C-alpha cells in the first residue's frame, strides 16, 4: 500500500473508488475516496477506515505498512459503512486495538459488527487522548450528518479530521487540494447541499465549536485534503449555513391533545427548540383551548405542529375535530408536521399526517425527508415512547429543525 505522508508521522492509507458509486439514493458520478489515516506514534492510531466493499483489500494493504497487532487505537468518527465498514476486517488482525468513538457510535458498532467483547473508549465532547507523541481532541458533532458523529483534532499538527464534514465526492488521485487538476469547488458545494444542508443548525453549532482551533489542514473522509486556503472552506460552510435575512417575524402554532401529559412534554420541548431559533411560537392544549381561536392562529402562522397521544390506534381529544375543520388546500404554503407520545405503536401521528396532506401544507414526514434530502432523519415526525428523556431531547432538536424549515421557506 502506498502510505502517503500528509504531516509528521501522519499518513493517508485510504482507497480511491472511481466507480459510479450509489450513495443515499444518489449516484456519485465522479466517484469518491475513503480517506483513512494512520498516525505512526508510540501508540499507533487509525482514524476512520474505508468502505465495507474494500475491507479485506484495505486490511491486507495496511499490513504492508504496519504490523497490525501494534495498532493501539482505531478512532471511528462516524459509523456509516463508508467509514467504519472495514473495521471488522481490521480488528480481526489488530487484536490489541481499542475502538475510540462516541457512546452512541460504540453501541451501534457493537451491534453492527458483533464487537461486544472488544474494548471501547467512549468519548464525550472535548475529551483528549494521548497517543504517544501526539494528542487527539474529540468534538461531538451530532447530526453531521448522523446522530453519533464526532470529529477529531490533532493538536500538535493542527489537523482537523472531520469525517464527512468538509468532504467532496470525487475520486481524486492527487491527494491535496492545491494539486487538484480540475474544478472541485462546485463539487464541494454540491456535497454540502446534499449531505450537510438539511442539518444546517448543527453546521452552525459545529462551526462555533471549531472557531478557536488553529487549523492548518482539514483531512476529511472524502475527496481532497484541504491544505491550501483552509479558512476559505470554513468560510464557505459559514456562508452556506447562514439563515437568509428575515422579513417578517415567522410564527409557528403547536396544538395537541394528551392523555397523561406526555404529549404536553413533547410540545413544550418542540416549543423550546422553535423559540431558541427565533420563531414566535404559540402552544395550545385542546383540552382547554377554543377551537375557532386555534384554527385562526393556525391560518395566521407559517407552520403548524399537531400532536396527539395514541389510544386504541387513534388520536385522542378533539384533534380530529380540529383537523376536519380545516378545509382542503387551506394550509397551502405552510409547513406542517405531526408529533405525539405513545405506549405501543403511535398510530395517531399517521392519522394526523393524512389530514395534514389534505390541507395542502408541506408535510414534514418520513417520505418528505427521504425524498428531499437523500438522508433519513430522526427529527420528524416526533414519536416519543412515553416521555423518555433522550426522545424529549430529540423533540427540542426537531423544534430547531422545523424552525429552520420555516425560516428558510
Ligand atoms: Fe461518508 Fe456519512 O458517509
């Protein structure tokens, strides 16, 4: 294997894939690369692996560079198979290696690859790891673009390893952006639009977290390693993730019925998320609210979130009465989504979505998310089993994401 040096004791050991690669219902016409990195320190460390299709090839070739039994750590920033796919093959020979990942990633990796017997180091935001001659700092970047994601910063070398973030899908043979033989900036922007843009508020969170880092090089998982004009690429993310100038104050109405109060908790957390994003939010519990007043408020709003607990497979309270009172196409131009707490299967959400579709609103349901972004999303609709705290946290994130949709419409 060619281990290409990118910095002191730091090597690219990845794979260039020049096929037309199917990916999240897209075809990557210009191929891609899977950039894996080897840090040849006193405690040799791998940062991310390659696609599952190349697991054996990767491991065989890596063993020409280093005795795999010497690898101390394998950092997995993101568990999708184009990053973690070669992990089982690598670990079969790197028998002493500990896996370094977020807690959520560790749970996924154990289940995906039957790694329950392996040693994991579970990372929390800001954790540091001494790898013998270099220091790695880890930053959690949830939802960029999946929930378990983190990024890694090599402190002494000032290199950021941001996995999918700052990537480009292009099968570049020339490793660095300053050696690029052709245009790639458009591909960099298209990648952002397809993979990162649906998670825009989290891009802004990530940028705030890396703001004070000195970054001399960005070594992502796909495409060019950015060592020329590094700040330009950070600035591009900053520009592309900014909200457009707002004309009038945007408003969202949240309305729900609840059996035990759990759906109230979901509504409250959705409202927190919306308000934190600067959207004016009104919340109505249909038990005490006037239906006509609620409907009027909905018609004045830019978006509506309608929630219900599920009882005997149906909505509760007078949610259905409210939905029946809204005419066909009456909510055209608005954004809508359903939410609710449930104990068994949560059918109320599907019933609400059916009605919402009739109103002409753009309904943010699973079909919308898969069809419009190319990636599945945990945000919406928000279905919370009873009132589990982690799911309520998701509801707050869902509020922020819904706000983003309203603010950018
Ligand atoms: Fe490069 Fe999220 O896969």
